[in-house]
């Protein structure tokens, strides 16, 4: 299903989309086209895209083509889904240690739609962080490992 959604291949394309997308939620899915988990989330995003047309723009990003963003957003697990609103990185309290991105795939299409709606409504009120509307059992759990340099 990843052929349905537009893809961004360079840092310049991503920068332009982040800068120019206004008054709707920008969804960037970082992953790989040949990964089965990425294919599952791509299917969910593609099915939800028509319903979210006035509220969100969804793009796919190959994590290997933009290592600068993979490092900047600390994308070590894929798929990782990031949200922006008017060039501002939106954070969501998923009940996990990382509020900057959603790691893994959404349980179903409605979960993704609910997340985008909450982010959109929160952003319209000026919030930079919102609470996840998802059932905690629908949020993948993982452990963060920090390295001291």
C-alpha cells in the first residue's frame, strides 16, 4: 500500500513539506518499504488518508535516504511516525518514555484517525503536547536505552 501515499526522498523535500504545510497535521512515517511492519502501518495510513483529507497530510520517508533526520529525531526503531502542525513538532503522551514519536504500527485505522483528531484539536488550541486517546494496550511498549558519550 505504500505506493498510494506520497514519498519524500531528500532532506530538502522534507524541510519544504514541514515548512509549507499549514493548518493541518503533517504525518511523517519513517521506515522502509520492504519491512512488513512498515507495510502494515502504510496500509492503515492509506485507508485513513481519504477520511483525514481536510485534517492531515501523510507522507512516507525512507529512513535510509535521510540519515540526518533519523539521527535528529533519534529514529532507531522503525516504523516511527512523527506529527507536525504549522512547522511545529507535535508531541503526544503515549504513556511511554518517548513523547516525540509513535513507534510501531497502529492497532487499526480508527486508532490513527483518533490520534490525528486529538493532535489537530490540540494544535488549534495552541498546545504543543496532547494526551493519547488510545487504549494503553494499543500502544507498543519498548525500552529506551541511552548511551553516554
